[in-house]
């Protein structure tokens, strides 16, 4: 599972703790990537057709990636059940 999100003002320790607990409980390896400029990084990946399983980025955030994906109805379009 791949999670990408914003490394905001509260830091990454909370996300790291949640991921650790999830991995232990579910037996799933999580690739967690938190960056201060995650919208810029994700934008190029989305344009290339590469999506993480979960994105943590709020509406109205710098870069407008979430807002653009909602406006273009591109939020769930790339999700495929396996």
C-alpha cells in the first residue's frame, strides 16, 4: 500500500504511528511518503498515470491539486479493486 501526504505543521510522527499499528494489525507493508511539497510531486505522478493508494492532502491546499481533481471528477476514476 502506498500513502502520500502533506508533511504539515504537526509533523509526521502521528502518521508514522498509525502506519506502524496498521502494518502490525493487518500484516500489510505500507510505503509512507510525506513531503512539504507533496502537491507538486503528486501532480507529475498523476499526469503520468501513477497514483498512490491513499492521498492525504486537503481541499484548498497550496498547489490546488485536490481542488483540481475534484473539479475534473478525477478523484475515484483511477481506483481499481483487486
